[in-house]
C-alpha cells in the first residue's frame, strides 16, 4: 500500500528533526572540542552519527512505501553552552522533544490506519527510551561532579570510551 500524503509529510518533517538533532549534537562536539573535553566530543560525535542513521531510516522508509523524500532547511544550531552540564541538559531536553514527535507520528499512523508505519515506528519508541536514558545518565553524572575539575576529567575519560566502542562495532560489521 502506497504511503498516504499526511504520513509522507509527517515523516519528511521527522527527517528534518533527526538531521537537526545531528546538527545540534555536532554543535556540541565543536563546543566540547573548544573546551578541551575530547571524551565528551567523541561521545557526541557518535550521537550525531546515530541521528543521521535515524534520518536515513525514515528516508529509506518513505522511498520503500512509494513516497517522495523532501529535504527541508535546517535551523542553525546553538554554539555555546554555559557548561558541559548545560549542554547535556539541552541534549536530554532535545531527546524528550524527539520522543514527543515519535508519539505524534504514532498517533497519525493510528488515525490513518497505517499498520506498516506503526510497526516501523515501534523501533523508534524503544530507541527513544534508550536515548533519554543515556543522556539523562550523563546529566546526573555531571550534576554530581559539580565544579570539581578532577571529576570532570573522570567523566570525560569515561565518555570517551563510547567512540572506541562505536569504532570497534563498525570494524566488526565491515
Ligand atoms: Fe533520533 Fe536521538 O533521536
């Protein structure tokens, strides 16, 4: 069954939201790099890559269903944050915003009796639980560390391991 116009439009909007997520997180990569926090920069770079993968899931889905992908203009992301904690707080809030968008899409799928879209969106429901939980975990870590320079370095080092894991996973699947 070919995709309905309403669903097609909503999914095209979601491609934009996912690419804007990547853009926002790349802005954070640049901020962390400027602050000398390479571990956090690496963590956010992996996050940005995941967002591009999310966008591509919607991109391919629209195409598979006989729809037409339409790319929108992206908003310029924020450039500075008051602290690493504030940056991760913004990332967490952004993920909550995205979860809301996924829930909106599910509502549209229900209203349009689009079972295929509903099933495709289930993956994102699970993914958003993970996205909120992983960013919230860092927010909580940074909140606990407070103004301790030593603590910040420890968190930076721990977050840096995510990039190594992601690189290892890429190596395995290649
Ligand atoms: Fe694509 Fe982080 O949600």
